């Protein structure tokens, strides 16, 4: 079963809410551009507390949207007050077949970076599509910044932790270079750039560090934590530019 680096605690869920707010504009644009219109069934993989699932459902106008996540705790959180047409199930996103499907849309955001063989996983996902169905992945290409506090967090914490677990935080280039899954055509492949306020980035990184420390993934870094919280509280910092990789494949 896939192991998610940041866990499924209440703190991890709060972290995902902050990440979702930062990524939502770019993700919504990606869905409007490349997702099928009004799919009968859309599946959101690694749905966490369900924020992306609700966004997929709203933007695509799907008849039914199902969020799958390996964490029963996240599934329970996600199911609370789920809107009509949206449901959630506990299931390892790397395991096919899925408990529902085939689907007109399979979507995953910031999931493949945590897996040791992401191209193979995408190929497996593509077998869960209807004819003409689309699999869409939304991951990181890179993060650019000259801010020393951010660079320390990225180089010494984020990149190192994901690599130690067999993944690659910046998985976008690998996905771009990978062969297309059998019986699919690549219909979207582009890098998008966004530059949230440094306060938002610092808040995300600070919460990431808190979660990783809570889970024992890294030793406490009080100086780094304090520096991140200082920027999150309004201290001046250099800009950070997030580069996302959007890819989509249509099944023949």
C-alpha cells in the first residue's frame, strides 16, 4: 500500500486545506481545459479530506464523483457533509482495479511524487478509463526561490524526506519524459507557474515541517521552524515561484 509522507492526522488535514487553497486556481483551470465535460463518473485519487474531490465535481459537472484514499480517517473526514453526487471510499490509489469504474475521468494531485514508480502507476490508472476517458495528473515541476529560509526547508527537509521514501518531490520532469500509457494519447502537457504571497508559502512550509516533525520523519528543527513562522507572520522574504506540471492522457 502506498505510504503518504505527511500522514492523516488532524494537523495533516489542516495542512492539506492550506495547500488546496493555494493550488485551487491552477487546478480549476486545468480541469476546465482538459477534463471531459459532465463525466458520468469522475474519480479523485489520494483524495485526503476531500477538498480536491469537491473541486473536481464542481468544475467538471460530473454526475458522480468518488474520492479514494488509503486512509480511513481521511475518508471519514471527507464524507462529512459531502454534497449530492460526491462520495468517498477507502482504497489504495496504487491498487487496480478500483472499487468503482470504469471512469470518464481519473484525477490525482500531488500524489505521484510519493510513489517509487509513478509512470507505471499512471499506466495502471489508464486501464480504469472508459473509451475516450481521460487521466489527469497535477504535480510539481520545481519550486524556484532565492529566499535562504525556503531553500533550506526545500533542500534539507522536503526533497530529502520524499527521496528517502523512494519518491521525487519534483516528479514533473520524469512524467513529461515517460512514455505514454498503452492505448492512450497525450492531450495535455504543460508547466504552469504561480507565485503566491510569501506568507502563504511560509505557512505551508511551516505546517509541513510541523507534520513531518510530529510523525518523526525529521528531527526537530526549531530555528528553521521559527524562521518560517516569522515569514508567515509577515516578515519580509524573497519571492517563491511554484511550477506545476499538468498532464492528461485520453484512452482510445
